[in-house]
C-alpha cells in the first residue's frame, strides 16, 4: 500500500485520453459497475461505475464509459444494483482501547443487573487461568440506582480481582479483591478530578469509581505484552474493514499510551498491514500542557503520511451526565443538591492551553458534554482565534450531548467542528432512566442536537467512540436518521426533529470526516485522482426504508486500491 501517490498523474492522463475519445492506455486494477455510486461530491453526486488504478480513482462516470478501462488483468465486479460509497471515516475512536476490548467481556447489550452478572460469570468460568476478569460496557441504566457495587460484582466473580469499565469510559466497577489490590479503603483520598464512591453510612468504598479515580485500579491491571497487543490491533483493523471503515481519527493518546501503542502502529505501517488510515492526537491536561504540545508537534513532523499522521491535541473539559460530572449551566434535575458539575479546567487555563496549542499549529479537540462544558469549549476556541488570527484552524468539540440554543450559531461563526457520535443518543433505558432524568426535560429536549447545529450552519462529523459503543457504522446511521433503538423503539423516534437525513449522515461519515482532518482534497469522496477508499453495501439505502439499514451488510471494502474486506460470495 506504500508508494502509490505517484500514480496520480498517470490516472489523470488516462482520464484525459478517455475524454478525448481514444482508448485508455492503462487498464484499471478494479472496475465496479452495475450498481449505483454515491460519490459525496456535491458537483456530481451519482455515477454508475468506478475504475481504480495504483491506489487512486481513475474514472467515475457511466457504465458505458467505464468499458474502456477493462483489461486482461482488471478485476471487474458486477454489483447487481448494490450501492457504492466512499470509505467510512470514524471521526472519534479509541483504536487500541477497542482492540483491547476484543479480549474482554462486553456488557453493553445487557439491560438488567442479573443479565450483566450472568455474562460476567460465564466469561470468568471460561477463563479459569486468567489472573483478572476484565470487561467493559455496563450501562448506568442497567443497575439499580445507576451505579454498581463491589458486592454485585463479587456475586459474579469472588475468587480473583475483577474490574468492569463503564460504557462511557468515565466510571469503573471493582470487586472487593480489586479494591484491596489497589489499596482503596475508606481512608483513601479522592484524586484530582475523580471520586471514590462511598457508602453514605460507613464511608467504605462501594466499588464504583468516577473519572480519574478509575486509574487507582486500572494501574494495577497486568499489561499485555507487545506481541499480544499487536495481534489485537490487527484484529481490530480487520473488524473495522469489515464495517466499511477505511479511516479513523483517534481521540487522544496519553503519554503512556503513546509509549505502548505507537510502536505497534509503526510496525503495522512498516509491514504493510495498516489497513485503516489513522490520524492521532495527544492528550493534554491541567498542569500538563507544554509537554503534550511539544510531543504532538514532533509527531506531526515524524508522521505526516497518508496512513499514519499526527497534528492534534485533546483536552477533557468535563465528564458525563450519567455520573453528574458533566459541567451544566443549571443544577442537575434529578438532584439539584449535586450542583452543576465542575469542569476539569479553569476556563482561563483552558483558554491559555488552547491558544498555545493553536499557536503551535496544532488542531485542538475538546471533549465537552454538558451545556456549560460546551460553552467553555467554544469560548476557548474563540480565545485562540482572537489571539492567533490563524485561518482555517478547524477546532473541534467532541460529543456535545447538551447545548444551549444560544450556542448553536457559534459553531459556524467560529469555524468549530461538531464531532458527535449517533449511538450516544441510542434511546435505550440508559437514556430514558438515567441520562434524560439527570439532564431534565428541558435539556433533554435538545439532547444530541445534530439537526439544530446543521440548521445553524455548523459542520458535523460522525464517529463511534469505540469501544464506548460499537464501531458498526450501520448502527450509527440508523440512529442518526431514526433516533430509535435497533429494536425500533420508541415509535416515531426519540426527539425525531433532531435527526438528520440519510445523505447528511453519510456525508458526516465520509467527506466531512476527511475535512475534519484536513484531508478532503485527497479522500472522503469518490472523485478522479483521490485515494481509492470505498465500500460496497448489500443494499441501496437510498431505495430502501430506514429499517433496511440494520440488515445491510458490507460486502466489499477497498482501501488505497487494495481489497481489505470481501464477503463470501461477492464477485
């Protein structure tokens, strides 16, 4: 997959000859005909055929015009009415976190405590030699009271330490042995920006940990060896390819994660096994700004290729609504005594950090979930713009679960990208029983305001936040356009006025994602000269009811002109 950029002039030459009516000098490597091609190119949104040569798109147009690119070595695929799209771009993912989750028990589909415990118990029983039992994905709404206890986890695993990360990554659940191994007692102080949940009567730790307190246990979990991690990375890449994903934007490596994971990405690049394009970012935190900026700047110089690139920093402005750690403009509705949630940064410190990163030429991602957190993030991007006068900076805010109507137009005014994850709005019991309850009806009425930001002129990009939720783009698309669970609930959708059209959702997963990493000139749409990243779907989504999205399969994925996924039976 390396060394294909030089093919662009040849591709353009062939196009010119074809336009002139002469036979093409160079036949295609791959020719896709007989379906419909949605290009994501506003000037020419539809075509009948695509030809690929040397990793680039050689031709986009009619089926008749594509015939001139057939040759003895051309792989010609007859699509039989299937839909071709640009390769999907997951604009917010945690790649190695997702890779590691492949070896852990997945709890996100379980809706009751009993179901959660049964899945953990079965997982542990199948791995009696494992020193820890690890998992992730539990939902606040699956647990009585919204938070778990060590006794509940002890009931599933009592013979060794067990730890389950919450689906959102902001809370953890430890059993008694894990708490003891971490040295957590009623006398242990809460870390900065974290909380050890305690029994209100005894003061003993309950087993639930919030925000940075999760590190007290996570730091004790044995680290897998480099080869094990590498094999999990390759599994993750294959999974993403099978979902039609050809690009991802990794939402923040800590320094320790960079030390452990960057060599694995570099190895995959050297070995030609990096089948997903990766844009990485480096986390900065209060009191730790200069080091991450320097490291992100150095990495941007080192890795600037089409497969692995850096150039961004990320900061967490606040936490999450379910755990009352997101920063809100007004107190939480379920219990106003809990206050509004505190941001992780003093606004002036965040302004200075974003301005410094922006001044160094870096893109800035800001995690902000509560409406106050979103406003603080917008203010910080505004401060950087005023200080640096840098054009086309493309600052980003990640998640944006609640927002004040006054802030809708600020995304367009500041040129800030709204990076959102459709499945975070999945209207399951976690949403209805915890998220909406905590936010209250007024804020919930604006929950995950994709359409309102669009109408105000803001640019959206979509991703998954995997392993927070599945990376399956079809699940995300369905929620984006229907605002329903995969079971079709509630009838009519949750806040359907905030849904987006199918075409908008696809743009947010393709060309807008490329824009978010400054790569729209090279990928994100199906146009001559761009990189040959595309996906073939089993169904033409534009000619099917929305429910067909969930039944649609990825039958063919091409990245850089190479076939990285092919379903059984596809020609």
